[in-house]
C-alpha cells in the first residue's frame, strides 16, 4: 500500500519473521519504528482490541489505528483474531 502524499515516508514496510530463522542483526533492528508481538494472544482479547481500534475507544501509538481498521469488517476482525491467536 503506498503512503499517502502528505506522508513524508517513501515506503511502508510490513513484515513478519519466523523466530526459528534466528534474530535480526542490530543494524536492521534500528530501522523498525514499531515492533509488536501478537502471536499467541487470546482470541477474545484480540477481538476486543481490534474492535476498540476500529471504533476509537482504544488508541494505538499515534491514533492511526482507527483509519487502518476502518475498511475491516467485523467478520474479518473475527477471522484475523482467530488466525493470530493460533500463530506460534
């Protein structure tokens, strides 16, 4: 997804990593502004958090989660929570 024109960044990086592949080198770690571990969270917690971000009753780091979650439907939230809760 390209960054909006008003955003000074040139790209957005979204990625995942398999911990079995080893740790990231320190030279790469400082390139990531935010890293969140979501694997193995309880499904009910994830549903509540995602719904809260969507309706702005829960705020993320900079308040942009409501915008990110706006196009996500409730059935998609349930599917996403189901998947994330089962990631090891």
